[in-house]
C-alpha cells in the first residue's frame, strides 16, 4: 500500500511513498507517549505516594520501573523517527 518497487538495470529498488494522515497521527501520538515516559522517568515520586508504596513494593522494583520508563521512552523515540 505505501511502498513501491522499481528496478534499474534489473536491480530492484525499494522506495517509500509519502506518509498519509494515519501514519502522521500515529507518529505524533507515539511522540507524546514517549515524552510522558521520559518525564515520568526523570521526575521524583510524590512524597505521599512514595510513603504508601514503600509499604508494599521494595526499592529495587520502584527503581526498575523508572529505568523501564526511560528505556521505553528511548525505544519509542527510535520508533517515532522511523514511522
């Protein structure tokens, strides 16, 4: 649908058609989610929520959540650039 195949001197070439509205909107929404992930990864937790969560979830899991959010943000950044 969004791709075209051509050949020059018998060598097949792959070219990409310009993005349509759906691809652009998906790219924008992915970029917004990426920004939210990165902001949540670099900001500290709220004090009241941290005191509540400390009773049930150990520090290693909470820190891992921040790392996961940062890594997910960078993966989405790469995905957004390639959409």
